[in-house]
């Protein structure tokens, strides 16, 4: 299983377990998150790029991988994603560098997976 497939499978499995508990607050939070990233005054692509910057500054590798996947699916280019990495490091400081390394690794896994399909 590839890095991307492993991440997506684990996320789906655990989200299913979380939502199966039928906790109203958690379900509402998941719904809010889903709806926040829909097209509005800002398009989905812009919102995902913003989510990626925020995730990098907050240093959440799972969130970074998630937003990278969404950005990839929405047609964000390698050059665009590296500009996002630059902004995140500028805002977040050198503490973001290890997360940038892992983000580049995940982006390359997305590219490799797409090339083999």
C-alpha cells in the first residue's frame, strides 16, 4: 500500500468509527468542516490552500497530508504548493521546516501515484 493509500485508508476507517458513535457535537463539527471548504466567496482551491498554510503553521502532519491531497485533486501545481510552503515557513518560522520536509515527501507520493494511474 502506498503512503497516500495508507493515509487515506486509515483516515476513512477512523472517521467511520468516530461518526458511528453518533455524537451530535462531533457530527456537527465534521459537517461544519465539510461545508466550510465548499465554493463560496472563495473557491474550493483557495480554501484548501489556506487550510494547508494553517495546517503547516499549526504543525499538524495529518492535516497537511489531507489538504495536500485535496489540493492535488483540485489541480494545484507543484510550483503553487511550493509557494504555499514558502508562506507557511515565513509565517510559522523554522519550526515548520520538518513539516515542510514531510509535506514534500507526501506531495511526491501524490505525484508518483498519479503517474502510475
